[in-house]
């Protein structure tokens, strides 16, 4: 290649780099989720967009000009990763990659970090990172700051600044921040911050907040709450959080201290809490301040404990992954379930995932011999039937088109099947049909008969599991509760392809054909035949399904709450 061709190639490369720089997606390109400091090192973790460019690099640079490149992490971003708890992912043209960057820092002096994208020689672009929910400082206002250990953090334009902690500087930063909040008319946030700093010195006992659904108790949270009150750990103050207008509120007040969900005290105690312990992961659990959360983000100091609502049998990494929820403890019921959480798509380690069993299993085990001649039909939720629930809260909303769905037609035909009714009457069985909470309002659509009672909103799951001898479900994790009592399950999976397409998650480690606790049925006739078979045989559990149950559960005792409490106290 002669000199003229070399010069032409250099100029072409420069023009390509300039074009790439002009088209560079500057907004939300770099997102910071987590920060930790250990062994004289600042560790930042977040998401970056992936571009199909050559000679492209990303790095942080300190005030001395030292560069620290971003190292890719093998983690799945997932649909909710970018926006945190329950929010939809932005529709970006570029895919995203998790990264880690290590920056030597002993905390003795000020550290200033800038993020750069470099596209070839002399094509250097200063980036403005986005600071997400778990990061100790936000950038929603100019005077935002955060405290992390013995460091104070500030975002000054596009620069992240670390300063050694002093009480004087802390007071000055808080004073400036309050002034800006006042100018922005954020009076409610001001109230919380003032109350927080007034009370914080007097909080001598760690605060635990325990939650289930916003409008319903009777889950792992309630059962763990009761156990904790009976075996009170020293130095802890424990509260149960639930909506004040829901039926379970007054009942829970008789159990222990209850905070109304969304109340001033709930939000204040959220800021002061050391543990948030919940069976749910919806926004109301971890984002009580909603869109105003960034204004108090610097005060968050809790460790999150996920008790789970049901056994995780499908691949839920996009919703439950460490990069989206950062649970410090996640309880499982079996070694197989635990191993699924240790896969790279979830990002958890042995430190965070413990096989303890579910707190609510204790109550089931204590009443395992109280069943009667009852059949329980309890299908799962359908995301595809979107008119029957509020997409923000998950609460049931009556939907006129519900009767047109295959879901309604299958279950209405099942509970009104003449052969099944005749068999139940002959052998003295009754049945109950319980809809998922997301479809509660539709119970009026079903044709009730003398053999099946259709349950509304106010019933106890636990009581139904205990009192019934046979369960029919589809994809729901309620089968794991029922099988814990060594009772047979029938899986009515007539719409499998439609279900998994609508639910936005895929098959997991649990194979219903090979691992299930009962037969899998693909149509109405087979489901009815299996029901009749079990009724005629006294709802006896076959040996192979008994073996499946014994193989799956690590424990089948009444010490689940005890193991969970021990795991929480070890954090």
C-alpha cells in the first residue's frame, strides 16, 4: 500500500468514527445499579449498551488520568432489569450488557470519576451515567448526595465524586439538598427527611418490615411474622405491612404491630428499616415512594429478603435475577430449586440462596390429617386475559370478555360435567373452585351447582389445602403446597402453548411429566377421567408420585419458620 492509499484509509477511518460519534446513543447509554467498597477498591456494576462498532472502548477515568476499563459480566439483563421492580424495560434498539469496573481507592482523599466512550483516536465522548434504584446516590436534583460507609457521594454534572466523610460536610450537603427540595415544592419528601434524621439516632433496635400481598395476608409473610413474634429475636422491632382497607388488616392487628401500606409511618419505617421481608416483589414492596423514590434513595439501608409467594418452577430470571432485585436472602424449598437460582441467568450465589422451606408449610404440616371428601380446583393466573386485572396493581377488575376465553370455557365445563357430578354424588364428594386473585371478580360468571362451591375473595388458601383431598390445577405453584401434605394433584394443561406465550417466561427445571405430583391432562375429557379415577380410589396417592414428592422436598416437617429466621439472623 502506497502513502496516498494509507492517507486515504486514515481519512476514511476518521470519517467513519465521526459518523459513529454523531449517531452515538448518548441517552441512557450507561446505567449504574450497584456499588461496593472492599480491599481499597471501589466496585461499580451496571448496564451498558452494546454497539456493533470496531475500535470502541468504554472506561472510567479519575482526576489523575488513570483509566479503568469496563469488564463484561455474564448476566442476563431481562425485561425488567433496566427499570427495577416491576417496571417495563425501555424499548431500545441496542442490546445491553452487564459490566463490572474495579477502581483502586483507599478513601483517604477525594476521587472524581468520569465515564468515557472512545471510538478510535481522538474520538472521545464524555458520558453521563444514569444512577438506578440500588445505587447510593441519585441525580434527580443538582444537590443530590449519598452516604456509603465512610464516604460521601455527589453527582456533579457528569462527574461522580467521592469525598471522605465528615459530619460537617454531611450537614452542609443535607442543608443544600433541603433548600432545593423546598424550591421544588417537594414538601412531603422534606417531611420524611426531617423525620428520618430526627429519629435515626434513637433507633436502637433494627426494624423489620414483613409483607405479603397489598390486600391479602395468609402467605409466607404472615406465617413468618407470627413465628417471629413467638420467638422474638433480641434487638429487633417487627411490623407487618398491609392495606388498611383490606379484610385481613384488623385480623393482623390482633396478631402484632401493623403498619397501613402507603401510610406516613410505613414510608418512614421503610427508610429506617434494616430488613424488608416479603413474599412478593411488586413495586409497593420496595418502592413505596413510587416516582419520588430517587429523592430519598440515599437513605435506603435495608437488606431485602424474598420469602417467595410460590415455588419457582419456571425460568423467572428476568424478574427475580440479582441484577434486578438484589435479594440478600432468597429462600427455597428444595435443592433443585436452589440450583436453578445459582444459574448465571439469575446471578445468585450459595451465600444468598438457602434451602429452608416456606414458612406457611409449618401450618400445613401441623394439620395434615384434617382432610375431608373435598376436591379443590385452583387454576393459575393468565396474563393474556388482560381485561380482568389492573396492570399496575394486579387487582382483579371485572372483564366483559371473560366468558369468551378458553380459560372460562374449560373450567366452567369441568365443574358442570355430568359424569363428574354423578361420581362425586355417588362417593359423597364436594368441590370448591377458587380463582386466582387476578381474576377474582369473574367468579360471578361461572355456573354454580350443588357439587361445586365457587369461592369469592375471602377464603383461606391454607384451610383449603388442609381440608381438601385432591387438587386440580394447571401451571400454578399451589401444587407444591398441596403435595407437601402428600396429596395427589392433577395438572390440567389444556392451553400450554397459549399460556407460556402470554406469561413472558419460559419452562424451567421442573418437568411436569417427569417430576410432577400427578398426571398431566391435555383436554377436558382426560381431566374428568382422572378425577373420576381418583375419587373411585379414595384419592390415594400413587407410589410413583409419592417418590416424586420425597425426591423434590429437602424437608417435610414443621420447622420451616425456624430455618428462615436462622438464615435472616445470619445476614
